[in-house]
């Protein structure tokens, strides 16, 4: 069998097929969102659907070039690609004009490019390079290679935040999925989820009292403390199997809060339940310190530290929300959490988007028949809010099919990543799957009002050359690495 024939057989045509279907469906939705009834030429570059055709043509050309290049290039020059885009991100901060409050677009004649879209690929390559090096171990926190991996991840995040593109910076959080696959302890994911839950609960219920008798007591802080107590039970059972401790402290909590509730309900005695939660946490922390000293196992101290940090985070959430976040970020979060009803300003995009999706019903109003779309009620309806066009014109059926296509693509990437014989290929594959998952989940979530609006595109659907080319490069490099996995019969998994 010739090398050329082997190469084409090694390409995963299922992924390419899913890519092409998504790109075509994306263009159809862009056409539906920006269609002008007075113009019948769908390739007219004066309109966005015409320009998107050009971006698609260029994307296919770029993808073809990537597949034809030697797969080893992406590993050999991983650090070079990363360094180049870091320099470009730095230059963007100073050279990019202010576009809707963001300094993230470089104007190159008639074309605007967003380097942050391409920096994701460079960062994934650099992480795959360092993490596939000999002797790398995520659990060795103080090793030079682990510190370098952390720096590789954090540097583009910092530079993108300086461009006032918080949404693009948050995409890198998705790489925690790859880190978990490569050996990062699950406790870090649990801690991250707890931080998100603590923040939401403390902000959403922070101004509400636990009882009418204690108006100064924060229901939000009380809930965070109770969640921390429950999670700490899970940690003790998982790591130490100490069922006796969980039983005894559980009984103590039931008795303590039961007596407090009885005093308040039956005798109208004001009870500060937050103080009771502090007492429960104090008992837990003292017990963990006692066990650590008695057994000389510092692991017990980690559970105590978790409780202390949970308490600190509960009190810091209000400061972070009011003094760290920008006004537009606060308003978007407040709208999402139901703390603010502002359908004409901060909540306008989401409100109109939900109206558009809801009006589509089960099977939609039909192609080019969306009233919300045609009357331009939804801002950014062909970019960040393109999914509302899917919902209005194609209904629940169309939305479900699009999501199934994305799920199929992500699962296929994970499947191919798992079969890689080189750690570099596997790590990069998981980076690709993680980024696609984050973009789809957050974009769809913000369009239907489940997550705050952070301004990230829907892969292959949202209008724009930078977005389409960035996702194409990200995906096709993995396709080339996967093809090399079979083409040359690579062996030897780290």
C-alpha cells in the first residue's frame, strides 16, 4: 500500500463529516439571521452570509494544508507557536482599537483578526509538549516542568484579560478536563465546583435573613457553611472511611439544629443558625487537627483547611462581586441569577433570545420565517446568539439535532484521543474536546439564560473568520496527529 493511500485511509472522515455538516448548518443559520429580502445572491460579500462563504473557503484551504503537513511539525515547533502568539497577544493590547470596550481585534485592512482565537491552539500544543515530556508528573507541584505548565496556561489568560476579553480567558478553565485525564486529583475539580456554588449561593441569597428574628444574619453565608459541612463529610468518607466520625458529628448536628429550630418555632427565642453552623465547623476542624496530631497524617489537616477556606470564600464572595467585577459583569450575573429584572438593558439580549427560541415551538417557524430574526430584535443574532436563530426557525427538533452533532463530535474526539499511542497526541486531543465542550455548553447556556453572557462564539456556527479559522486549526491539527498515529504505526504509550 502506498504512503499516500495509507494517509487518506488514516484520516478520521467521521470527524471531517461532522465538521462539514456543522459548518454548512452554521452558514444556513447565518444566512437566515442576516438575509435581506431585496438581495437574492447568497454569495454577495456585502452581506455577512456572503463573507462567511469566503471564510469557509479559507477554512477548508487551511484545514487541507494542515493535513498535508508532516504531523511532527506540531510537536517540534509547539513552543515556537506558543511564543509567537504570546508576542502577538502582547502587541494586541497596545495596537488593537477599542471595539465595544475590548482591545482584542487587530485591524489588517478589510480583515479583523482576533489573536485570542488562535492562541488557544498554541497553548494546547505547548501544554501537550511539556506534559508529554519524560518524567512529567502533575503531582510533583514544585518541579520545574509542572511550574512551567502552569505558567504556559496562566500567561495567555492574563494577557487576554488585559484585552478586556474575560469570556475568551475563561475558556482556558475548560482544560481542567484534560488535566484530570492526565492525573490531576479530583479534589481540585471538587474545590473548583464548590467555589462556583459558594459564589452563586452567597451572592443570590446574601441579602436575605435566615429568620425574621435575625435580620442581620445572611442566609447566603449560612447555606455556604452548610454545603461545606456536607462536602466535608463526603471527603472524610472518601479519603479516610471514618464512618464513626460522620455518624457522631451528624447526630450532633441534627440535635444542635433541631434544638435551635425548636426554640425558635415553639418559644419564639431568636436563634442565630449561622453561629450554630460555625460551631459545627469548629468541632470538625478541631477533630481533624486532633487526628492529624495523633496519627501524624497531615491529610487530616486538608479537610480542616477546606472548611476554613470555605468560610473565607463565603465572606469574600460579596467583596469580589461588588468591588472586583466590572459593572456590566455584575449586571449580567444579577440578571442570570434572577436578582435583577432589566429586560430593556442588561437582560435585553437574553430576554429577546428566549422569546425567539420559545416562539419556534417544536419544529420551528421554518427557514427565513423567523420574526424575531427578521426584525433584528436579538442583538448579535448571527454571532454569539446564533443559537436563537436555530431555535426560532427550526424549533426544538433543530436545536436537538445541532446539540447531538456537537455531542457526536466531542465524543468522537475523545474516542480518538484515547487510542493515541503518543502522550502528546492524547493530551492535545483532550484539550480540543475540552475547549469545544466549554464553548458549546456556555454559549447555549447564555442564549437560554442559564449562564451569564460572556461573549464566546458557538463553534462553526457563529459568524466570523477568526472564530471559524481558529476552531478549524484547532480541530485539523488533531486530525493530522491522529492520522500520523495510524499512518506510521506509532507505538509506545507513555
